[in-house]
C-alpha cells in the first residue's frame, strides 16, 4: 500500500514505537541532588551540569552497539535528607534507569548506594566525600572527587604548616560529611604538627542559624583558626556570627563551604585572606583549558558562575557513557566491568578508579576569597 502524506507521520511514529529502522534506543540515567532545602543552589548547579552533558552527547549522535541512542535524565530531589534520598533511589530503580549520578551529601549517598547495589545499577557520585561510601564493598559505587581522608588530612596539614595555626577550634554539623571531614582534619593537623592544640570541639546541625552559644565558648579559648565541617548554608552564617562576636581567627573548611555563594552567605565576613577552603578535585593551571572553557560555557548558558559540582556531574555522565560505548551496551551488568577500569579525560582532569571505586590520584584545589570572589591558590595532589 502506498502511504499518503497524512499517513506517513503515523508510520514513522509506529516505526519508532515498534523498534523499526527509525528507532532510537532510550538510555535513562538517574540524577539525584538537593534541589530544595538549604543546599538547593548546589543541587541546581549539579542539574545544570547534567543538562550540559546531555546536550553535548546529543550533538555527538552517539551510537552504542551500532545503534543510535538518546540520553534522558530522570531528575530526583533528595533535599539533603537520607529518607528522601532512599525514596528517590527506589524511584530510579523502579524506573529501570541504567545508571545513577548522585547524590551530593554523604548522608544521602551512603544509604541510597545500598539500593542501587541491590539492583545492580552503577552509581557515580560527583560530590560525596565520606570514605564509608566506597568502603562498603559495593562494586557499583564510584566517585570522581577525592575523599575526606585526602580532603581533611590535606587541610589539617596546610593549617599548621602554611597558615601557622597553633590553637585550633573545630565545629561540625553532625552529618556524615561534616563530622567525617572534621575528624580527618584533626588527624592531619596532629600528624603534621604533634604539638598543635585542639582547644575546642563543638557541633551544630545542618539547619542551624544561631551559633552564639558555641562561638562564645570558642572565643574564650582564643583560637587562631576555626575549622568548620559542613555546607556553605551553615558555614556562611557561622562565619558572619564569628565576625560579629569579634573572633578574628582564620576560617577553614572543606568543599562544602568552598562555593561562590560563601561570601554572600557570610555577609562579607569572608574578607580577603580570612578563608581557606578546598574543592575535592582540580587541575593545575597549565592544564586548565578544558575546565576554563566549561565554566565560560556554563556562565553563558545559565547566566551565573559554576557553584561547585556542575563540572563533576558533567564528567561523571561522560565517564559512564564512555563505559557503555566500550562495552557496546547500556545494560548495567555489561558495562559495569568497563566502568571499573575506565580511563576518561574529563574537564576536571583524568578519571580512573581504584579497587574501591575512589578516583585515583585525586587532586584538591585550595581557594581563598579576594574582593568577594573565590580565588584559586594552588592544586595539591
């Protein structure tokens, strides 16, 4: 039967639906981040990174196993809450996603990882740094950033060796990330200088707004440096209240506070040279062309600077897709072994994983703030 012009669109649609010559394979990747709650600005940043990755993959007309494919991201919000995180994970499993990028917080990433493992779905976190995540002996867990052992330990050594800190107060938000990075910071500081004094250990929570009691206690100890383990939504107001109370100590934190938003959240208390923080990744200046181009594209597309994790989400997706290409399959069980031995050149640097799923030779980038802007100091391997 000859098709009329009216019937032709219907025939094409049927060909897609029934796996005909025109069909594309749909590859569904889950993405989980807190796009509500106090860390929503970081979660949105992550989603933007995922959008850029899919746009670039679409432009490349990727084929897997000789078949044209279309990548679709299923976005879920965990609000930084462990219970909501596991609910989001189960939704992705039920939707039969072929891989997962996320979560941001270690406290949501760790419980969710068991759900993905049980379903055999590879998971790459672009942000979670707790060592527990990759020490569970789950062969489905990977991350593209350095863990807290590297992050906290390096910051501890830097505090005493480069900043000359002798009396240090430590505050954490009691989350898996905040407590973990604070503990590793203390270990790193004591290892680098056994005589360093930890004059106070205080804790708050991830939703706190009033720090007067713990800061008054810390002020009486007269520290020359305060380390905070937590996110910028708490770390910024904490720094502002430190200044208001006349605590003139240096301020240090991990990647959770190392955002462009910190200066605004601290109401300008992150003055020149006051803050030292570290991003759990980075490339030396002589190799920074790719990340610089990514940041410029991001700003042009979204009208703002990269907050923190967008390039790591981008790299995580590209790494996962490369494993699918090498395996000639998007089936999790088939591409998982290729992901474990992947070598990917990302915008954040080379990506390969050790036997635990941690990134090999993970770098850190140290930052401070000058004239209200997050400013790179150095990359540390």
